């Protein structure tokens, strides 16, 4: 009930959709890339990932109405660094999975990398790779193109 009240106060849509896989999420976002996103940690914020606190070089947030059943919350997203502050026409360009051998309870709590109109640079890719790949709790970053 409180969640519905907060959504009304923020002007967010009340309908939410549980999407069981990132593939289903990608399919929905391909059709409707201008979904509401909420940036919880802007570029330059401190954010913890699997017990590792770090200054993040990208915007980090979620789609509040697209629920990931792995944690019952909105699917997590990472905005490529060159697009910090943008929220429109965001399309998936990659993802980061937890290593299920090290963090089995985090399986499925994937981080989806997005870019406006799916456009990003080699520098964006390098920044995200250099951030996540050394953290043992995550598998290597996967880029879709």
C-alpha cells in the first residue's frame, strides 16, 4: 500500500511488470525504450557492490516498474559514463552478472548496461570493464554489440 502511495506522489505509473529473465526485459525495452528510470546513485557517488564500496564512474539506478524476481525490486541499470544524466531512449548494450559460484544468493540480480539509442564509445566500454572485471563477485562484463 505504501509503495502505491509513493508511486502516486512521484507521478510514477502504478502498473509494474515482473520480467523473469533479462532476455524478456531486453525484448520489452526494444519495443518501449523510454521507460521510466530512477537514478539512485549518480556518477561520482559511493556505491557498494557485493561488499565492495567504490566511487562509481557511471549513473546507477533501476526501472522501478520492471521487477526482477531475483530480488523483488526494479531491474538494476548502469548508464554508460558518456550519457550521465540522460534517461530517454535507453537501450540495453550489455550486462554484468554476479558470479553464482561466489554469490549464489545473487543469481539473476543482473546489472543491465544501457545507452541512449544504444550508442556508446570504446571509452564507455573500457570504464565499465575496468570497474567490474576486477571485482571477483562478478562475471566478466558482456557487451551485446
